[in-house]
């Protein structure tokens, strides 16, 4: 899928973890590398947003610092959309080890085939998951910038300004089965659980 920019967000503060989540060891490699490798086959361009580029140089990928530091995940989304070369931009958090490549691919296909500006999945509880979504750069970048200029920091604050296709929980589950596709690692306990889940999947007990 050579017309898709994939941006991995690795700029979080990791307060609850107490260390840089991107560098946590997961399945024998840094967590950010695991997520990069999971999505690499889909990418025409692969970038990482980070304010600690010296720690992620081993990825040998373009590393992009926040354009608007202190603006949280929405500021990170603005940075990602601004940095992307392609019109279609998938934005994924680095702490989601079970992100579904099939879901990202399906979102990109929907963006191509429909008159949408953003395709965003929903969790099993029906909550939007904007850090596992695909965006049309030309429409979403100005909407995100306008939200930030208005003092917003909520990731969903700008959704009414674009043509949004919010996948239902049932639609999302077609491409991301199981309850852990949006599981993110915030604490040492989360990391331990993720390792256990990955072990089950590697042993064939659960579909990935």
C-alpha cells in the first residue's frame, strides 16, 4: 500500500510507567520496534514522532519532534499529519502492541473508496480509537490546527469539522477480532499482561 504514510506516535510522557514506553522490552525488542514491524508491510512511508530522537535512532526511520510541544495527543496528531508525505495517513500509538494491520488496511481502503476525511474504529465499548485510525491529510490537518488554536486538546474535538466515518464496534471487530486490539501499555502490570497475551497468541491459542 505505497500511498499510505504510517506515523507511529512515540512522544508520550509515560508518567504512569516511569520510563519511556517506546523503549520497553516486549517480545525481545523495544516496544516501538514491535509496532513498527507489525505495520511496516502496509507503509509507503514510515515515520515516528518523538521528542527524544537520540533514543530512537536505532529504528533508522525519520524521527519527527512535536511542532507544538505540550499539546498532548492532539498536538502529536497535528505533527503527524504535517510531516506525512502522502494524502492518506495512518496514526498509531507506539504502546499498542496488538494493533491490527488488517484494520489499518481496511480503514485505508474505506478512505480511498468513500467520500470520507477520516476513518476511525471503535472499541468493543463503542469508544472512538483515534490512535488506530486513517486520515485524509488535506482535510484533517487544518481542522486539527483550528481545534488547537481554539484551545482544544481532546482528540475527538475536531471530528464534527470533517467527514468522519466512525466504524461501529461490530464493523471494527471484523478486522480486529478479540478484545485487545486497542490495549495500550501504561503500567508495568499492563506490560506483563501484554507479554502473557502475546505468548498465548504465539502458541496459537488466540487469533492475532
